[in-house]
């Protein structure tokens, strides 16, 4: 007979549904919150409700924002001729942290994955095509999908759709990570590093 209070079990189950959180972590989080001051639990609850009530999807780029259109799409200083296509809003954050990219974005909200039942129609691909066809300032598409099977499949699919429109397409260079040793790199990584060589 389970003597665990229903409220505890329910929270463990909800944490366990989150990606990357297994049963043990779900239990630790639940019992941490049980011991934490009531104010901390209330702050977490408020943050979750605020997330659902205040965050919207930008109607232009499909990124997450508190206003529509988002701050990046509204920024007149951005280079409107370049559009970087990424899989997730987290990828926008990563690229923005570099302070090297000054163009606009388009977020697909996933990648093509037949194994998980995700096809092109489940992504924001049609919105991308509509945007390219209606915004004649876009001259280059930078494909910044992840370097895995799903990301590569998505990039190839997008290339087939966009190339006939006459827009220049580029990919992020892929290669060796900082601190990595050549002897441990696989052939694909080394090949991409050589392909992405640039003059210094």
C-alpha cells in the first residue's frame, strides 16, 4: 500500500514528464520543493504561469517573445538580407551569445525525424517559404540545423525547396571543437573541418 501523499506523487509524475528528467531526479526535485520555503514554491508557480500567459510565438520568425513581432524582427539595425534557419528557439539564444551574427532568424520548431513521426508538415517550413516569397530583401539563407541525422535531413529538404527560388544558400561551417585533438576526431568531422577552412 502506497502511503505517499497524492500531492507528492502528482508532482513527481509531472516532473518525470519533462525531457531529461528521470524518476529519481523527479523525486529529488519534488522533495527539495517540499522542504523549501513556501515563497520559493510560489515563485516557481508564478514563473510557470507567466511563461504560459506572457510568452508568444513571433508571427514573422516563429521565435518565442513577449511581443509580436519579436525584438529581433523589430530591430531596424539587423541585416534583413540574411535569414538564419534554426531548429529551436534555444539555437537563436546560442547564436546571439556569439554577437557575430547580425541578420534575422526563422525557427522551425524541430527537425524532420521519421522515427519520431515528425514530417515537414509538422515544422514551420511553409511559413519559411511564404516569408521568402513575400520578402524580396532576403538574399541569403544560412542553414544552421544541428549536425545530426535529423538536422542534415532537414537541411537537405530545405535546400531542395529553396534553391529553385534563386536565393543563395549557405551552411554553418562544421569542424573541430576548441580543445579537441585531431587524433580523436572522426573522418566526417575532419572532412568538414577541411571544407570549412578559411584564411587567417
